[in-house]
């Protein structure tokens, strides 16, 4: 939501600037294509869930953020997951049905610190199903009389060889985490990375920069690289001491590495390419692994987790 409002603010500033020119420009903006958007995930050891919404015209007027959320959410007729030939219906679960403790846990799981009062968020999930390595999962959703399908795989995991901390800005004790990764020989691998800063109470977010990457340039090799912690600007609590990207010496951090399939990688790469706040840049389509005109992603992750304390090596 913050990214959207930032884009609108920049656009308004430019339009105000142009209004001081003598020549008036009349621009006909094309109507947006109305589409159904899916955001579904399944990971080894966790249950699957999906949120369904409707795409909105970028230039459509918005009265309030709450109204925008209400208008965007869509309730599908039914959602199913098929694995090993067995088709299972997902259950509709809404925040309003949960206890305060369950709601807090659910929002943390989804990456939210809060949700607007008076609004309800409904997901389709299946607590009794757990993601497994080496399994392929087909999602089938029926929404407003149309059928949508997408397939994803939880592959075999890859573990990081080692982790270490470097003090990049010694004056302020700010730094980054470095890692060593041995890529598998003979396979095309695609990765995704997250961090969770336990010391700062920061939830699990994708690392800053490019959380998704492939092994095209280092297939079968061992590489070393550094990364910075992810930050959800929508949940920024205004703490003046918080650093959006740097780690601090003494931080306890959970580092998660995921293997994703090519379709999920293509989706995240297209999302990164489209996340340009310049209103004059050429539009970039976001890739989807759904058929029948569906948008969004059904993503499987094969993950491994390391807990690491940011201390300098002697």
C-alpha cells in the first residue's frame, strides 16, 4: 500500500509542475484490464494458503485505503489443491472468526503487524496439509464462473555452506551478512532468500535488493555474496533507531534459503522489474503461472533455515 501511495504522490507532483506550463495536454488513459489475482504459497512443513483479489486501474480514484481493500478482495466459489492424485478442498478462514491470539499469529504469518479496524480478511487454507519436498501441487480455483489452474513444485532443498558478518560501517556498527553457497551440478536452480531479525523484532521478509536469483552464471560452482535484511515499509513503526537494511553487530538473525521452480522465479523477476516508481517508464507486465487469464502466483518453496548471530570474526 505504501508503494502505491508513493507512486501517486510522485505522479501528482509532476502533474502540478506541468500545470504551470501554458500548453494544456489532454491525455486519454487506457482502461485497465479487469483480472483475478491470486497470491498463494506452500512451503515444506507449513500449510498452503491463497488470497484472491481483483486488479484495479492504477488511475482509479480512491477515497480511503479501507475502501480500496474492500473493493479489491474477491470470494472464490471454491479452491482445491491436488497432490499425488488426491484433490482436497481448501477451507475459507476469516480474521473475524479467530481469537485475538490467533489473529495476531495469522497477521504475523502473513507479514502484517496490524489490519484496519472494521475490515475482514478471508483466506483459503488447509491446516491439515503440509508441504513436502519433491511434491508437485496443482491449485484449481473457481471464481465468478471461471476456472483457474496453476502448478508449482516444492523441490529438493539446498543449504548454505557458511555465514559470517562483516562490519561495513565500523563507525555505526552497521554491516551485512555474507554467505557461501555451493550450487548443484547438472541442474538449473532458482533461489529465494529471506531474513528475520529476532533482536529488532522484525518479521520474516525477503532480503533487500534481489531476493530471487538463478544459477545461470555460476551453475555447479561455489560462490560468496553478501545480503541485507528485508524491510516491509508498510509496517514501518517510525522507530528512529531502526535501520531498514543494515544489520547491527549483536543481531540474532534467521536466514532462510528457498529453492523455487522456474515459473515462480519468472514471476518474482517480473515483479521486481515492474516495481519502478517512475510514472513515465514503460509498463512492465507481471508474469503469472495461472491459466485462463489469471494473475499472480501459486508458489512452492523448498526451504532451509539457519540461525546466526552477527559477530565479527577474530
